C-alpha cells in the first residue's frame, strides 16, 4: 500500500464485510460471513458525484473508489463510504453489480465463503483503457477495462 492515509480513513461499518490488505491491490474487501449465490452482499455507499467531479478527483488520486451509476452520476466511496469501496477488480470475479433506483448494489455471482476477497469485473471503469490488470486470475485479460474491438 503506497497511500498510508487510506488506512487512516474512517470506514463505515458494513455487516459481513471488512477492509484489509489484499494480494490483488492495496486494500481489499473481504467477506466475514458466507454469501449464497445471487444474494445481496452490500450497497456501495459514499458521496454522489457528477462525471465532471469524478474526472477532477481522478487526476489527484492513484486509487479510485468511484463507481458509475449512469453516464453522468457516480458514487465516491472514499467519502463516508463503506468497505464495498475496496472491492477490487478481477477478470474472474465472485460478485456483480446491479444499479437499482440510483443505488449500486453488489450481489454474489457464486457461493462465497467467509474470508474470501470480494471481487468485481469492472468492465468499464474510470481507469484508462491502458491500465494494466494484475488480478492473478487464470483467465486475466491483461487490462482492467474490457476493450471492445
Ligand atoms: Zn485480470
């Protein structure tokens, strides 16, 4: 972890989840209880920001905790958010996201055991398409964003 301040930040308690050191990248989000396939894991909480504001914040940060709701709005989990902000990208994830009434909700893609890191295929993130992926999955595609050819 390069940014020590990240650990100092107050994280909203989230039932069934905890933030701690990840083998994938920096801090990760881990299950403290099992989650059955298709069950809700958590909502991503934080500050609602516009695309313009998200772009501005991205310039000054190495790690992003902003997830898009639609083409305009996003949630910045680093502002008052819960452990879900630390859900790392994986090319073979164990969770998926549904946008419901402007809320970002994580669900289990398969049965998840307590202690497993929660991961999501970001597919299309605020990262540039050149951003390399180092998720360690057997089928890692090499980039965080899924680049459509
Ligand atoms: Zn990968």
